[in-house]
C-alpha cells in the first residue's frame, strides 16, 4: 500500500517562500503544472488547512521540516493522505522535551510524526487532541508482507470510522518522515 504514496522533497533556502516551494513540488510530483492548489482552514479560512488539489484525481499533503518542504500524493481512490516530518536532531525540541505531548509518559520524534501524519490524513488535524491517537506497529493494512510494509503502522483516531494505515518513509537525510492514508 505504501507504494501508492508518491513522496517528494525540496530544499527551502533562506529567503524562499516555503509554500511556493511546496506548491511547485506538488505540481512536479503530480505531473501537471496546471493543477490548482489551495489549503483553506475549515474553521477560519486561513491558508493553513488540508491541501486541496483541483485538476487531478489525487489527494495531497504538505509538511516542512528544518530546511525542507515535503509533499505526499496518492490517487483519490486510495483515500486522503497525510504526511509529517521532523528533523532527527533539533536542539530547541530536545530542550523542551516530548513528555506529555502524546498523553501520559514520554514520546519520541517518530511517535509524533506518525500521529501528526494520521491526523492530517483524518483531515481534522490538530483539532483532535494528539494524545488520544493510538498508533500500533505492524503492517498498515497492506495485503502482503513486502519490504515496503517493514515500517508499517496503523492509527486509531477518535471520531474517525475508517482505517488509517501508515508507513515510515525514507526522506531527506536527517529527517524522520511518516505518511498515512485514511479511508472513510
């Protein structure tokens, strides 16, 4: 199933508009320079909501990590995709720690990117309390035990009635990447 996900990334240099970099990357990964891209927030209308693509039968998600813009794209029939990424090393995050961000106890950066990818695929994002999401390792709903399923996991997101399958993916050096697909 993770073979359905097309992942792309591009460096965002100082002074670059990271959204423009991501939109250009989306057009490249989709293979259609004429697609229309927007990401209105369902609550306030601001430009920080789930990515919408018009002009191609795909769903997409965008994230930023360190100096990178990352995009994930899947065919619409597969469901909604979510992607998240975080630098493996981040001094500010290390000082703050991750204890309590995903409920009681500690969490790892990998735990966080899995949860956020699932929440983005769910399309409600951080309107759902991240600490209520339960991620379980194992094949993310795939039908075979291929090498692509080695980093598979699945998530239970309260209020989402369908399956959210996820995978840890290879991305830019020094960056943890996870993507998820939610089916209704």
